[in-house]
């Protein structure tokens, strides 16, 4: 099943590339379904790992789609990144929608209990402290209002998730626990999200109908939602800050510069690949490998503050996800060789550690002496 989902996401992207130019530029992460997940350790939703993923997809689509309009492609890049942020807010709003549905159920059950003289239902979940704080969050409400987004049109899905929650052991344990605290309420929603929302096929189908981006975006956005839940503090009340779209304008500029450099200097970068591929079978290189190395070279040569090793590691990981089984090792060796060639010829002003073989030889000489 894991292998199927991985290949399905690849096919979903490739199919959409050929259906309509610049329409579905998405990314794939393995996360709980495999080895890799890219997430942010600072405080913004859109980080550089996500930007790199989007640019790999967009560059591939740019070359496959014939209509090579740089300005349109750049707009699509920024739009695809903004859609990931929309999804982040929409998934947070799902927690609010489920809580409102729980409150409606509780009110109906309470009225029935009063009529029948039976014990009223627990209101603990319906008035969960964390969920209420999220419901009142000023930033979330303003965003949802500006985007005209709501879960009311998908109330049957909301009710289905609420029913699954009621039947879950997590929910039963929560109601049975005598602890009444904000921390317990917040922890409940972290557990519920991971158990019932993070890996929900019905939700993925629903999101795919709403946006061609969202189905593939969801896995990485889930990590941001969970991070946001853990960050909530009752002291902040309705002014609790959500993750901003970008850390600052520098990251947005990074996306633009990296993409433009990749496309505008393509011939130069491919010449570097050819010049340093004497020991490699360059002619049999997968097309996606060429795209990934082209972006990596653009990053090396455009951003002086990013170490060569960081760039190589990032794109080796992407090659393992997107290309052939052997691509990771091939691209690692190629990028290492190209970077050393560029440094040696004065085209790249960065430093790299000596190759292990040379370092080991120097250490052996020291021992002999």
C-alpha cells in the first residue's frame, strides 16, 4: 500500500503536467508513509525545503509543456506556494467545524435528557478549551473570511469525522480522565488529528476535488498543523499567532531567484554537467535527474551563503523521491564533482571538504611519518 501511494502521487503529478500547462505543480513527501518528510524548524509555513520541492515540479512542467513563458511560470510558482498556506488554514478550520458539530449534538442530547429525566451527556469535548481558543482565533477567522472558505458545504464529511472521533479510544479515554486542563484538551486534539485526520483517504479525496494542489500538499501541511496545535498557549487567547506564510521577504525572493536562475542559465549549467561527466554515463541520465541537478547548480551559484553540502544533500533527497532508484547516488557523485570543478576553475567561491579518499591518504601519510 505504501509503495502504491508513493507511485500514485508521482503519477498524479506527471499526469497533470501533460493535461494543462502550469496547472498542477505539487510536491511529494513520504513522511509517515516512508522515509522522507520536509518540515520547518523555525516559524513559517512556507520554508526553503518546500520551495525547492515546488521548483523541481515547476521546472519539470516548464520544459514538458511547450508554452515556455517565464512570467506565467513564476506566477504559478508563487500561486502554488500560496495554496499550501490556504490548506494550512482550512485544516485548522476543520477542527473548529468538528467542535461546532459536537456542540450541536451535545445540545440536542441535553434537551432529550431533560425531557426524559435521564443523565445529560458530557460537555467536555464540545467545549474543549483548545478548540474554543482556535474557534475564536482572530487571524484564522480573518483569513477564512477573506478566502470565503467554509466547511458548511461539506458538513456530511464533518459529521463522519465526528462520529469516528466518538468511537475512538482516544475520545473515550479523554472523557474518562478526571483531569480538567487546557493542556489535556490541547493534547487530545493533537492525538485526534494524527489518528483520524492526518491519514484520512476521504479527506484526501475531498481536498483533491477542491484544488489540484491540495491532495499532494496535505502531507507536509499536516506537520505544520500539528506544530501549530502544540504552539497554542491559553494566555494568548484570540490573539494566538498562527504560522506566517513566509518568514520574511527573503524566502519569497529565494523562490523567485532560484527559479529564474534555473531556467535562464540552463544551457550553462548543462554545459558544466557535460564537462564533468567523463567518468559518468551522462547520456543515460534520466530527464528528471538533469532537472534536479540544474536547480542544484542554480542554488550553488546564486546563493553564496548556502553551503555546498547543504545544497547537495537537499537535491539528493529529492532525486530519491522523484527519479530512479539509482538517482540519489548518481546525483550525489555528479554534484560533488561539478562543485569541485567550479571551485577549481574559479566559477564558484565556496569551500568543500576534501574527498574521503584524499583525506584518508593524508592521514595514512601522517601515521607513516
